[in-house]
C-alpha cells in the first residue's frame, strides 16, 4: 500500500491567506502546507481520504487520475470543499463515486452541496453514492475500520486501512477506538502546534504521548499551523515520529 499526503496543513493553510508569517517559514518548502487530505493506492484500488479546498491543484501535481472510493472524516469545509472538483472522476468512472462518512457528515454534505442531489440535481455536478460508515467494510483487499474520535464536541471519524491508521482533527480518542488502532504498522495523527492546549485539536506533545502509548513503530503528524517549523520540530521528536509534508509518499507493507 502506498500513501501520499496531498496536504498536511491546518484549516487556514500555511501560510494563511495574505501570506502572514510566510517570511519566517520560507527557508523550507516543507513548511508550505495545503489543507489535509491523503491518497491511498494499492495495485488495483485508489482511495481518497477527504477532499481539501486545494484538491484540484494537489491532484494535478500528482496526476491523480482515478478515484474508486472517498472516505470522509468530517464535514468541516477544509475537508470537503474539494468534493466539487471530483466531478471529472465520476465522469471517468461513468458511475457515482462511493463516499463513506458518518450519518451527520452525510446530512451536512447533502445540505452544503444540495445541487448535487435530488430532483433538482445540477447536470454535470459530482455524482456521489453516500454510504454511512458505521461498521468495518472492505474494498477489494483493503479492509477498512471506521475509527470514532472527537474534534471538540463534534463526533468525527478516522479510518484504519489494513495496517495503516489515519486520524485528523483529533482532540480525544476513546479507549474503544484505541483498541482498534493498536497493531497498526503506521499511524497518521493530527497535531496543531506545540502549545498552548487547544479545545478541539491535539498539540504535538499530546499527539506524541498517544502514539507512544499505542506502541506503533512509524508515525506521521499532520494538520500543523504556521507556528510549526518542519526541520526544527523533527529534531525534537522521537526517531519514529516525524512531521509529514505535502506530496510526501510512504509505503506500508502487508
């Protein structure tokens, strides 16, 4: 399995609109972070996790030409606004793209993208087959387990795909979900900043503590803000935990 980080930045992106703090980060291109989403590939299957506002640009850079399924973590716009740009993939597929999400997220997608659904569906808009992700399911040889977590007071989902677990916008992971994550070979976890504590996001120290408690041998942090410098942060992290960066690709065996 191959995983590519299309984007690794927080909801405002890095740098934020207007380019504030860009000069402080410009020494390392890995500090330029578009909004989070990821591309998972096996020999036969192409799966997109979330669809960021920059998805169109991300996909062009990588020549991402096939999407078989979409996994949606939650309904905040930095994770779903790129859905409109998936229309070309439903044209190529000549069928709706199966999109897996929580019940509340499905309701939100239908409301925000009302022109894609129902009797008044706008011709040519993205075609999605919305499916509630409330239990494990398989896509060919990829076994997918939804991972319920909380983002402040919002219930959202991470996903485990075989031995790879992906969780963004996390503040708390219930013990039942921790058990589902255990045994993963690779974990991706959000970590907004070093400090101070945040009401809806893990800090870097909080994310590291969770990863070490799970004893997962390889970990990547995502969803960082403009106050996180790539290289200096990596130097402070344990050897098996690193910041991910946009367009980085990793391999997961098995």
